[in-house]
C-alpha cells in the first residue's frame, strides 16, 4: 500500500477522515460480509424414491403419507447461520461422476433476505409457500418451500434420485453456503425406495461427511418433508431431530443500517450561527421533517421495512414501499425519508461518470401505519425492522439513546465514518457542540473541529459494494499496466521500459491487459476510456481471428506499435502469449485514444455490450486520491488472476521512486528495497507440464473442423489425424509435418455402396469418422465411422509397401445405433469403446468378444493410447485417465480444462510425451475457435506424468 501518496484530500478547509482508520474499517467489513468458519446451510434430507416405488418397510412421510414416489423430486436444507441472505444464491445439483443435472438461483423474495438459523427450507414440486414467520410468539412458522419452477436462471432438469446426488449452494458473491453434500460424499447405499437424511440434531458444525448421514439402515423409513427428521435407532425407538439449540434466538437485532442524521430545526428557526445545509442551503426549518440512514451491509433488502420513530408520547410507524430500488441497496448508500422533497429513485451507484448513492422517499410514498412523521429536538428514538422475519435491522438510535442536548436550531448526526462498529450510544452521535450548525441532507456529514471542517468518508463501505459488483460481473480481463508518462517527459528517476527503453513519452498511449479466464472472445468488443470521469474515447476491437479464443494468461496490448497476432500460447515461460493491437486498427472510433496520468478509467464489454469483459479499471475507478503523475505508469504489483478487482491495493505506481515500465512483459516493481516481478502463474497448467504443440492450422492442406482421433505409426514416422466435419483422415510426417496422404469418406463410401457417400441421402452415408487403429503385426489400418447423421461402419485398409497409401480392402456395417468412439490395438487384441467401457472386438465376426475390460469412473471414452503397460484414456468429461492395464488401477486423473485443452479427443503417447488433440472447440452457444485460430485443432504436447 503506497501510504506516502495516499494524501488527505483537502478542498477549502474540508478534510476527509484518517485513511488508516478507513482501511481498518474496510478489513472489518470484509470479515463481516464474506467470511465465516461455520457452515451457513446444511443438507438435511432428500427424496430418492422412484416415481413408481414407495418407501421400504411400510415407510411413510409425515407430510405426503405413503404414496408412490414419496412426493417426487425434493430436497431439504437447514439454515444454520442467522440472518442469512439466500437471494440470488446458486443451487447446483450434480451426480457423482460430475454429470450436471440442475443449476438455478434462488428468487429475490424479501422472505429469503433474513433467514433465521433453524429454518427448514425445501425445494420441491409442491407450491411455493413463503408464509414464514419464525418469531411469531403464538404460531411460529420456521418453514419455507420453493417450487423449483419458481427458481430463476434455471439450467437443466430438477432430478433428485438415488443416483449419488452432489448438492451445493454458493452465495451471489461466490461464498460457499452449502458444501458439496449428499451421497457423493458419504458413499453409495441409498436405493430407489429410501430417503437420504441426517440422523442427528442439526448444527452449523456438521460436515457433509458426517457419519450420521445416510439411509435408515434397514429399519422402517420415516420421511419428513418440511419437518425435523425422524428415524428408528438400534433399540427400535423413534428418534426426532431437536432444533431447540439451533432455534434458541436471544436477539432479533441485526444491525445493517444505521442512523446518520436527522433534522431537529423548528419550522420557524434556522441553523445555529449562520449554519447551512450542503443540499438545502440556509432556509427556515432546514427542509422540514427528514432523517437520513446509511446502509452498512451490501445488497440490503429494505422492501416493506418498518420505520418507527418515538419521541415524548408520540409514535410513528410506516412501511417502506416494496419497490425494486429497495430490493438490493448497496453498502454506502444514503437513504433519506423526508416530508418536503419528492421521492427520488434515480439510484445508480456504479455509474462511472456520475455515481448516485442516494435514495429519497417522500413520506407520502410510505405505507403509514400509525402517527405523524415528525423529526425534532425532543429525544427522538428511531429504529427499523425488516419487511420479513421480524429482524431489527436498525437498533433504537437517536438522541433518546445517545443522549445530548440537540436544540431547535440543530441537527442530530453521526460525527464519524459510518461502520458496523458504531453503536447507538456512541459519543460521536450528537449536535455541533454549540458551534456553527452544519447539515448535510443526503450527503456525507460534516462538522467542525477548530477551524477545520471534517467530512465523513464512505470509501470503505462503497468499496465493498464495488468489489461485490465486480465479482458478480465475472469479468475475464484485468488491467495490468498503462502508461501515464506525458509526451515531453521521461520515466521518473532514470526509469526505463523493457521494450521502449528510456524515451520521451515512454511509447505514447498504451494499455496492457491480461486474460484471466480461458477462451475469452475479444472480437468486436467495445472499449471505453475516461479521463477525470469524462468519456474521451470509445471504439471496437477488430474481429481478428486470434482474438476469438484467448487462453488465460494471454497478454493483450493496445498501442502505437504494429498489430501483431503471432500467437502460440502453449508452453509456460515462453514468449508467445502476447498480442498487440495498433490503435489505428480499432474500429468505430469516437474520440481520441488517450492514456495519461489524469485519473484514467478503462472498461471493455462484449460486442453486444451485454457482458463485462474488463470491469471499470484504472486510477479513475478508485474513490481515492490520485497517485500516478506524468512520469509514471499505473500497474498491478502482484500476480494477475480473476479475483483481482480494480480496487485491489496492489494497484498504483512506483511510490515516487524509480519508475519501472514493462510494455508487453510481466510487471516489475520494488518492494522493501527488493525488486519483484510477475510470473504470470495463471498460464501454468494444474498438474500437467505442457512442453510444446503441433499447430495444425499452420499446416497446409489440413482443415481441422472437428478433430476426433490421433494415431502414430513409428514404422514410417507417420502421425494420423481424423476429422469428422472435414470427412477426412490425414497422414503426415511426424517430424516435418508434410502431408503424405489423405483418405476421404467419399473414397470409403464409394468402396462400400451399401454404406454410401455422405450427403447423397439425409442421415445416410459415411459422414461421421470417429476413430482409427493400427494393427502393427499385419500393417493394417482400421477406420471407424460413427452413427451421428451417418451410417456406422468399420473399414479395413492395407497397403502394398510402407511408403504406399492405405486403401480399403474390406468393411463391415454396424447397426444404426452402434458406434465405437475410440479404438486401439494392444498386442494382438483389437480394443474398442462404448460409453464408459472398453471391450475386445473381432472384425471378422463384427462383434464384441469380451466382457468389459475396464470402465471409467466418469465420462464416455473418446480416445485411447497405450505404451509400457499404461493405458491413456480421454473422456467426454474432459478428463485424461492414466490406467495400469494389468491391474486396471487408476493411477492418475487429469481435468484437461485445467491443463489447456478445451475439448480433449484423440490421445497418443510417443516416447515419454503425450499428444492430445483439441477437438470440436464448441459448446452450445459459447464462442468457439474459428478456422485458422492457433488453438483450433491444436495438438498439445505434455511430458507424460
């Protein structure tokens, strides 16, 4: 943190409060907002009963009774963290082998904003029931049911069954609320006539692997949808979960809003000693009846919240309107309630140019329950209760609590930065201590100490909101560096740049970005640049091929240097991860691309403007003093990754020392006298060492569109590649990459008339090449055609000599619903795959001649390679498996998405190196690598683990 350059801002004689204290407060807020060691939610029960089955052993459910299916698909959770906000949280349901079943987000209902610990929450096929009131003294209701169709952003099928469920929940900010739970954790055993449940009292310290999870161990099954669990113990006693300890609520106070100021000025008076209001000016009555609140917790739901004011013998109660602007009020927001000013909902806290952190509600827009709205100097007490759950979100506050001597020409206010640490009894509450009365309707409070005017600083609270907003955007770029050096200046203290050296202007206007998420698309992306909160430039990034599919760790510069799209992002530590775009090649330019030291802000969205790629970043994004001058660069002084927000404390300059600039290279800086640098570790694979590549897009005559399989024949040093969409099989020299021969589906289809050539008849002919195998003992090649819009068949090919082309000599048709996606010869055995299984196959009999020789733990098999008793397997779950072929022991399991491959298909082992073909490069509507892209159909080379 560059403390020597974070100055107190002074405008006239107004001073912001000490920033060190702000940083301490920010740390407290982060702890309060995001971190908890205990579990917030635990899984309590789910239904595994099949639709046509009933519970075993005359079992029954306390809600459904004894019916087929036991209520269908449902799952039950217990809330173990008090005041939990579940709105927008993501429910994720998978099976044990990673098969995605269902994701959705919880709706934004107020009832989900303040869940009390001990609440039972079910998601089911039953109607949604939000009649939730756990604190009702006469009839407490601790249950909520949500029909799964009322969840939002639904993807997949809500399918709860006995097939080894894996259930988790994460908050809208990414915090884990429910760890991966279910049978996937504790192991198999639940069948389709049982429920999975917790057989002990629920608590926050129960982990998903607790031995109390499971089925009913052969006893009569008691299912309890929406109620505490029941089970029969070893002594045949019916046991009941006891929620007493969890529901032992001693307080309903959850302070997330605080009182900041209210007007005590009489209708016929003015503020003391020539005082004024920063918004209203100096007027009689100082704006009438009004009060001001500050929101502490980000995304606070104020819809329907009840405001209560007590003074002397009068009570006022009213509910805030249930409007969208109050559904997720961001931390650091000022909410005013007034009698004279109209309701103002032009609330836009993240606007780059004119952020609006204020909401005003006129009392006529409140739902008044009792009394008259009157703020005064008569020992007022103000409080607020949530719109659902009876939670006191603002404790009793005001002069009637803090004390003081507010008179009829003053305001009551907080003379300290608002934070969770402020108590209603704090001595910093009060008036202006008989000095000039200063009022700030809808703005940060001000007060005098001597001749200086002190002003509240909301940076801490608002940074929390900005960071959470950043995380929700899921950006895929971070700003790494930009040049702030003026055209007539050099870098400070004899500083130099790794690329430009020491020159006037340090290369002019340029920025440097790092890709933090794989396969980002920058084609036609919209870049916007601000200077001192004024837009100075917008334009589109050109649709260059290589920009369509960027690997994480890629460095993008935009500068006056020539556009350079030479790109080979394979080997960690190599210099081939960089791309440069010349400023003049940007499209649809509006304004001047100008980068300098004047509080620059930069943002990038996708081509439609609907998705944020680079969150608003740069010195202009910070709500703090300027740090970069016109002899410095602004840069990130830590490793870039997807969690680095624009407000990270490691952004800044070189602390007024020697300026170090690194255009197109990892950043360097000095810390405690020691030079440090970025290593760009996000380029590293998770657990495989990538050592090279074969870039097929650079090879003439190869047009990979949907690469399927690889085969190496050492006898003549040939590497074979099959491609589905191109309908071709290429043979190339492994060393020189020269094409030796090409076999087409037309050639094979013509040889086999009853298979046919692709395209002659819809869904007929050989259209789908799946795999290739080589019988070394007989120098024979086998090409397998699949069933996808195709007639499945297997072709046998031979050649006259080693340097001749293989030609078909025989074929067999397969049934229309049969295909073998991967095939290989191991010794004299011809192996094929179906689904997750490997079998032995006989071409002459055209059938599988063995039971399953191996079954993968997850995913269908798409590629096979064999060497030295090790079988290498690629799967449809994007995994590489290493299997001891003698014992069938799984020796290694590698997620290829974490190792640089988007869609692993063909695999081959050559010497001690693994070769993996990146296949179709498409997934639904997601951006794909276009033809000609360096990653399209690339063969990644790894050191075999």
